[in-house]
C-alpha cells in the first residue's frame, strides 16, 4: 500500500529526525503527487508556565506580556525549524507544507490530520511504560486509538 498524504508529527526529541526521515522516505517512494505535512504541537504545560507557578503577588504582574514574548520567540523558532524540514523535503522532490499549534498534542494531531485528509500519521514513541506513561500520558497511544487513518509509530530504541 502506498500513502499519498503523509502527516509527520514531529517533536524536539532525539526521535524527531527519525520520524522526519521515515516520512520523507515514504513520500519519496510513493506515487507521484504524494504530499507531506509536517506538524509540531507546543503543549501548554508547566514548562511554558513554570515562572508563574506560585500564582501570587508580583510574579503575576506582567504575566500576559511575558507569556506572549515567550510564545512569540518559541513560535519563530518552531517556524524556522519546520521550514528547514520542509525545504529538505522539497529539495528531495516531495511536496511539503508545515503547521504548528499550541495545545494538547494528541488532539491537535488527530484533528489536523483529519482536516488535511491524511492517509498516514507518522509519530514517535519514547517508550514510557507503567506509572510514567500513566502520569505523563502517551500521545502515540492516543493517536493509535483516535486517528482517522493508518498510523506508523517510530519507537525509541531500547538500551
């Protein structure tokens, strides 16, 4: 089976380049006209909000401005990063576009893949198990159960 609309869910982990490489390889070997959608989701979590964790006193002064500045800087960085990957794909002869969102990664990936009419989602899996997976969640597990299309999971090698 060849896939024509390949959706690569990328993150900044060590697995990100491998997810991109697999997506690009599948798109290159597909029939002419295959398209690649590169996507990154910036989760709105403690990492982004950590300077404001106490939520009291002067720390909240300027919260909106500081958060906006951090989001703008992160947005510029994500856009450059995704455009670099898209340019690599285009140089390899693959039609590529990118997008990013802020929010819960599993839902964002599912929803955008559905709107884009993807026939394959490629996503990495860190290999969390047990309590760690329960606490931190598993985006790949969510996608396997909620995806509107086929899913290819790139697993972190076990050491």
